[in-house]
DNA sequence: CCGAGGTTGTTCATTCCCTGAACATGCATG
DNA sequence: CATGCATGTTCAGGGAATGAACAACCTCGG
C-alpha cells in the first residue's frame, strides 16, 4: 500500500473508531491485506494526525498500542465516508446499466 | 496481465466480436490497460484457439491483422458473459447493502 | 526501384506495489 | 534473571503492469 489507497484508509478508520485496540495484524486480516500494508497505511494516518497511538504498558495484556481517531480523524472519517458513499452509488448505477446490457446481450429474462 | 484476468479476457472478446479490426493499441485504450497487457492477453486468446488472427496484406489500409472469434471463442464468450453477469449481480447486491450501511452511519436520508 | 514516413505487432528492462519472513522491543511469568 | 510471547517495524523478494524501443510491413512520392 504505497500511494495510500483511499478505501483502505477509510476502512481502517472505521474499524478503529469501533475498536481502537485492534492489532495491526488484526486490521490486516480484517481488510484482507498484508501486515506490511496495514502498518504502512496506519503509519500514514498517524503521521497526518488522523490517528493517535496511545501505548498503555500498565495494561494487563501485552498489547502495546491503542489507536484512537483524533478529532481531525473523526471529521476526516465522515468526509471520506461521504465521498466513498458517492463513489459506491455511482458504481451501483454503472453496475445496473452493465447488468442490463449483459442481460440483453444474452437475451435472457431476469433470473 | 499475467495470470490472465477473466474480466479482461471477456472484454476483449466482446470488443472483437463487434469489431475484429481493432488494433492492440485500440483494445488497450478501450480497456484502460497498457499495450503490453493487451498484447499478452490477446496472445493467450489466440494460443487457446478462441481468437484467430487473419492478416490481410491486400487490404487498402495498413493494419495487419483482424482478430476474429472462432466458433469456440463465441461459445466461450457466452459462457464467460453468464459467469460475469452472475458476479456482477452479486456485486450489485453487496453494494446495495454497503450503501445502506454507509447511509445509516452518516444518518442521512436518501439523496 | 528506392527511401522516407507511418502503422502495427512484439519484446523486455523498469517500476510499482504488495507480501510475509525476519528482526526488535517490551511485557508477563516463573 | 531468563524465557516465552505478542506486538510493531523493516526490507529483500517477486509478480504484474507499463510503455519505450525495436522489428516488420505497407504506402507513396520521386
């Protein structure tokens, strides 16, 4: 994940909003990407001030960081969600047209 | 395009079915992929007998090949179109759910 | 005929991005 | 203290995509 993918960024923010104690490995698995990519993307979020990594060594378990969205991060999450929704709606419409075209091409009724 | 992408293969076959005189460069541009990828994918189609390259040096223009779908290619195109349609329908439904979830998350009415 | 110019197919070094194994670090437990 | 373990961090390696460069062929004007 180099040219930080917008969708991945957003998914990470959404996951962390609900569960800040997720591990990088858990994030990676949840998103279906590699550990390296998750790390890189998370690093970018921290660098740009959208996520803050709080370490809690006093905690009883061995996890070292909890990744909280900053206020800026929360706002960005809303903004990105809106943009993402718009893209998804466009995709949805395009798909509808494509499906209609394919159906016509096959000369079939709707299943 | 190494592990020959199913979708790309199908798109090429669909384009050629309507216009066998398309250039590799034109195919690439139409699909939004590189010349090298289009070449590679077309080569695979020819190798597997789905497309036949007819050269017509006697033609008045300078293009060298017309890429026709073979009978096998035509059948494969229908089969692949069906599979493609099914995938697209699944995508469509998944998108619908995702859009609903995003809308709810944003607490917005439908636009 | 010939050479210049143009169009196309073909190759392949380069780039980009992802992957996950290996390593570093800190905590808990005995 | 030492061992084990969960986690964060790094980075060499590989696969796929790119497009510049090359090869082959055609046309056309001279």
